[in-house]
C-alpha cells in the first residue's frame, strides 16, 4: 500500500515544481478519470490493493478509475478468481472504481463472460501479449462481437511488445461499428496509422498511459482531442508522471485548454455516467 511518504516522493523534492505545474494545468472543477489501472497480483511480482489504489487517487485528486486484473498467476482457466478480486474492490469503493473483468480468449470464456456481465461488470480487458493471441484470432473476433451485442466497452492492450494492431483489428471494428473500444497505451507502435485508419470510428478511444513523449505528441497532433482519454497503468505508471506526460504533450501539440477536461475526464465518463 502506498504511504504518505511515497506520495511525497512523487510530488515533492525534484518533482515539486512538476506537480505544481500539473495541478495548475488541470482546469478548475475537473474530476480526473483514470481509464487504465489494475488491482491484484501479476506474475512479474507487481501488486496493487484496492486501498493502495484509493490512496493514490485521493493524493492526486483522481475521482474514478477503471480497474481490472493484472496477469495474475492464480488466474486458473477462466480468470474468475482475479475478476472476483476486482469486483470486491468495486463493492468496497463503488464511487471510485469502474470494474472491468479479464479473459483469456484461448480458453473457454463463455461461462465467465456471462457470469461477469450478470454480476454487473462494466467492461472487458484483453491483453494480447500476456495471453499470447492475435487480434484477428477467430476466438477474439467472436468475443468482441459478444461485447458489441450487449454494448460492453472493451479495453485492449495495444502498447509495449505489440507487433500487429491496426491491420488485424480494423475488420472487426468495421463489422461492429457499435463496439466501444479503448486502445490501451494508444496503439503507440502504430499510433499514426491508428489515428488515420480509425478516424471515422468515433467509438474507438485512445488511452494515454505509459507512452513515450514523442508518441503522445504524435497522438495529440493527429487525433481529435475528443477521442483521447487519460490513463495511468498503475502499478506500472503513477498518477503524477502520467498526468504530466499527457498534459505536456497536449500543450506541445497545441491542444486548446478547452479540450483538456475531455482528455482528463469527459471523453470517458460519457461511457460511465
């Protein structure tokens, strides 16, 4: 769990002026919404508790966060255990968390999909790198179609270690224009191609967590600000530095201050009022 000392390390000392700039840059009255965060445990040893996530949010003035499981070593065949961890966190803090469940498309996912939807999860998270699948795998295409049928938002990891994003994903997006899709890490390896190809698909959003400055600049220069949503990728990112990264990129790209409330909150909260 994060302590007050940890928060001070992120916002004080050498970071004090950076954090002051961030606080001044966030428009008055904006309640920041983090569109990408995790709760649970990962095979790489990273962990995050519900209370730890809440501590971070309160320290940085973040109102709500989408949360979903990490690549949990105890996922078993259906991810039901890690999904329960996220649901319990949501039940403890319903005003803070927007719960997404996670699935492995290689495995039989129908029962867990139905269980999570019936329970009230608000979205689905897929990670092609961790679960080793391609976005045009028929099992993935079917799963995205199932999500479209019930208007369930889907966040897909499209960042580090991804090789194919736009080409395999486009046919599904075209076949299901109602699919509400969040490109986690903004398709950073193909950000310019994604910006061009998905320009006419307003239900595709670009999420900004843990992306290099040059890619965030290209994103802000190429994509309508109404399609960009802020994320932290906690526990891999932190709120101060990721907020600074997207705000600085937006300023460098000439994004009007009037569009910052959308990037920081409104573009995603319209899906989760």
